[in-house]
C-alpha cells in the first residue's frame, strides 16, 4: 500500500520532468560529464559515492555562505536545511551539507559530494536549459522505484519512476530514491506528478536523486547512502528546505 495513496492516471509517463514530453529530465541521458573541480564548505565535490562524511561544526549562528537575500527566504519554522553549494556558475559539481537547528544555532551534521545541472546554475530556470535553479525550496514529498527505506516524508513507491532503458545503463538507477524539490510543482503529490502550476516552460520535476557520476538536467544527485540518510532524517515536522545555488548567487 502506498503511503501517498493510489497514483493518478498519467503518472506512469512522468519521471523527473515528464519523460513522455521531454528527455530533459534529471538524469542527463546524453552523458555529458560535470565541469569544474568541485568545491564547497568541505573539500571537493567529485563523483558521488563512498565519500559521505560526518561533519563536526556545531553552534553556527546562521547557515554558512548564504547571504541575506536567500537567508530571509528560509521559513522561520524550518529546522532542517539541505544546503547545495555549487562549485561555480557553470559547473556541474557541488557539495551538499545538512544543517539542523537546535535552539537558536545550526549544527552541521553531514556533508556529501554531489552533482547539479550539467551547465551549472541559473536564477531564471527554463525547461531544457540544463541548469539548476538557484533559490530556497521546501521539501515535502519523496518516492522512488525501491521500497520505502523508512522515510519520514510521504513516500510513493512506483515502477513509474524507472528511468527508461534507452538511456545509458549508468542512469537506470537514478530514480531508485527521489525527494521532490518544490519548484513549480504541487506539494502533497507524488514527485512525478506532471502538474506545473507556472507552466511547462518554467520546467519542473526537479529532485534530489541518486547520482550517476556526472551532471544532471536540473536536479541534484547524491550517493545512495546519502539519499537513504536524507530520507530517514528529513522530517515534515521540522519543515525541511533546500537552499541551492552557485557560490556567488548563494552569497548575494
């Protein structure tokens, strides 16, 4: 029984960007590798994998390297922030850090190497630009091909998440686990619900999902172990959000 109820008709054709309409989905099936050397608050970002690390920084007064413009967009009741630090405007490499608020301070709990859009970042995302949108977005729903690993967010398991097998084999498991980034989507629905409130041209189907070793079309990708940790940790009662962008835009 799916936690999120029965899938609506037509969802089978949608997987991270409405596959039946476009292949500009999260897993950049063209296979272009990410550019840049990768950097973030901790070390370098390369191919996501066994490099998951436990962070040690505690008692931060604010989420590091996030300027006032974006910091003010973090809801006051949010106590979990997934920060995606892009290596550069045109780089596909990034570092993901999970921060948890305790009292009035933020604790840095985990960090992982990751990838973002193949062409980097944009403050005006459009369908097919292969850049990840800069901004602060809530995290409300999860799902994937694999069984629920103990997610706290509502989790929809369905074969409709399966990446098409005419994509390269390295992409087949991209959507085994996904967490929907609430950009141009309806909260409270399965991540692959194709509804785009702001219109198709603004893109959508932007997720945290499993990594294939290079850039995506707009999503943020991490190792399987990182996705499992986030799924088991992100709690709707803590109002989790993602703050994402290249270093310059994050600090603006």
